[in-house]
């Protein structure tokens, strides 16, 4: 009986040791999960770019948190270190005021679409004027309004400035990127005159025949870069993540193809995955595999 009890105790001790050993081994073998956060404004270009980078970082082994926020709070969050990066800063014109306020607290990683971006007032090509200067002669044709996107957006701020500088007798009606696109589409279907706050690259230029109105006073600035911005300590805290951002560069056609698929009804992540699958060579460069 005593021998049986001793055997039982020995077996129990061995079992405990095995469990402790297994627990310790499992703890040592499990590395902390890598995490990264992407801040973005809910513009079509930012949705497309952020979803592509989400897949890229997931492939690199990261848990990715996507944080949708307005432009002003996005720059504040980057400056405070509350988000790791964004891929759609527009500089030097669209986000000029935010950069002046927060730029010394943010890491300007690189231009990921250099020199291909533009903002301004956009109209269908059947509109018979070609410049902002001419708009006051056709106030009634435009219904006395310019259709904008979210208040606080850089292109909206520039449009408020344009109304002042050109002395336009127009109301700027703000809504959202989706609301602007919907109003543009319905106006074109009815062949009505409409002016919207627009930017390129954007899927609307592939779907409709559009033109920018000439900006003789240069209120909207010229060509600009779409840039990757990060919190200042990301390079030292996570060199791998920062390295991916340093290598991230694509084209206006690349981002437009993702935007077009999303605008056509394809789910955001599916559209991003389609682009990633079709562009393995670029993605491998970003990941440091090529």
C-alpha cells in the first residue's frame, strides 16, 4: 500500500514537472505579437492605400489596427504618437496648415506617390467654361453652389479661400467624399452643370469625362506629393515597420485601380487583395524580400 502511494506521488510529481516545463517552454517559444496602427481619413484614396498596407503588414506578421479620423485629428494623433503612420498626407498644399502646426513633431518618411496629386474645382467636360475666373458669369447654371466634401478637409479650406479671392457668389456645400461623388454622378446623368471640390488621383476621372478649372490665382497650388507620415519614434521603436514604409512607393494608376474596384462595389479588403496579388513584385520590395 505504501509502495503504491509512493508510486502515485512520484507520477504526480513527474506530471507537475512536465506541465511546468511545457508551460515555460511554450512561454519562451511565443514571441510578443507585432502591432501597428494606420490612421486615415475616409477619402477614397486613403481607404484604398490603407487597406493595401494593412495586407502588407499582416503578411509581415503584424496585427493591424485601422483608425478612421478627420484630417486635423489625424495630424494631432501622429504628433502625439497615438497612431503609428498614415499613407495619405498631401503636401505641400492640401495639408499645409496641418503641417505648419504639427510637422516638427511628425516623421516625414517619404513621398509614396511623388508629384502626381492635384486638387481644385472639377466640372464635367460638357461645362463650357474652363476657369474659376469665369464662374460668376454662370452662377445660375451651377445653382449658385459648389459641392464639397468633409469640413476641415484641405481642399475645402482651399475652396473657401478661392471663393474669397475670386469673389465668387457661390455657397460651398460640405458633405462627404461619398456625398460629393453621388451628387457629381447624378448631375452628370441629368447633364446638369456641377462644380465639386476634386482631387486626382481619384476613380471619378476614370468613370466620367471631367476637367479641372484653371486656377489663375494659384489658390490650390500645383502638383503635390502623396506622402507617408509616421510618429517620430517609430523608426527606433520598430525598425522593421519603418523599413516597410521607407520602401513603400507606387503610382497614381496603382491607387486608382484599387479605388475604382471599391467604387464599383468590391469590398475594400478584396479590392486591396486583388491589387496585392497582381503586384507581387512591388509588395516584395516593400517587404524587403527583393
